[in-house]
C-alpha cells in the first residue's frame, strides 16, 4: 500500500508540474514588452513591408452622427498619403465639414464656422492619422515615446494598452491580446466650450486590401459633443490622388 500511495503522489506532483509548465509557456501567459506587442500588431495587419508598399489609401462610406438634436446620416470620404497628408470630408443634408493637412498646413471648413486654420493638438491628431498603423513610428524617438500600461478590456475581451506620447498629444492604443489587432484608440484633447475631453475611436471589421488589413467600421465618441459611426464600403489602395484636395481653398 505504501508503494502504491507513493506512486500515486508522484503522478499527482508530476501532473501539477506539467500544468504549471504549460501555463508558463502558453501564449500570453508571460508579460510582453512594448516592442513585442508592437511587432506582433504590425505583423497581424500584414507586416512592415506590406504597409510600406501602400502609397495611398481612400475610404468611402456612410456615417451616422448622433447629436442632441437627433441623428444625421451622411457620406464620408478619407484620403491618406501615408505619413504625409490626410483629407477628410463629411457631408449630410444638415451639416458639411471638410478638413485636410498637407504635411505643413492644416485647415477645416464647415457649414457652421466656415474656414478656419488648424493648429496645435488638432494638427497633431491629423498627423498621427496619416499612419496606416499607430505603431509604424516605433523605434524613432522623433515620432513618439512608447510605454506599456495595465491591460484592460474592450468589448469583454482582454487588451494590451500601449501609450504613445508624440508632439503635444498622448494616445492610448488598445491591442487585442489574441488577434493583436487594434480595437480602440483614445486621446485627450482640448475643444472650445468643452475643455479637455477624451476622444475614443473604436475600430473593427478588418478587411485585406493590398496585402494589409484595414478597419472598415469605426465609432468616434466625443463626450458632451457628438458621436459618429462610420461603415466604409469602398477601400482603394495605391490609386491616383489629386493632391489639390489637401491644399487650403
């Protein structure tokens, strides 16, 4: 009986050790560095080489702006020259807004305030939007400093959170721990009459175009102002672009 009992305990201890070992080597069980999270996320959308092969991106779709006065349906167009320029247009029956940054000058024109020049935080946010992936500037101190925050949940799923401090703004980027795709980005910014607010952009519906996965569904929420839900049904890469659209009229 003593021998059988000893053998039984050996099996239990051995099984426990194997379980502990399995947990230690399981994906996501070990704490990951910022560099590991960044590289895994870039690889998840196609890799650095595929991203570098995109010379232009155009997305067109429909949007719904939710305001205190009701929902406004409209059309949305975004054109990006990676790491250089961005053009955005929102057009509805009750509101129209066009904005652009040509790498040097930013401007915005809407049906309520007319034409205005963009400076400071607004331009910094637009400049960041010219990146096809928020982590493309990793490794270049001039493009931002990266740090890892505590993990968090988005939509009930665990996410790594990477903070990027670039120029005058700080972004928090939420990366799904399983797919390594970006699900959310937040940034604190100052807005007239609202003060400092946290803008939250949720993205999903990734589709492959030109060897790169792009989100085709987005939801932008600005507390105290409005939210915009957009679905892009047209995604074009490496097409011809009229660069005059980036210039102030």
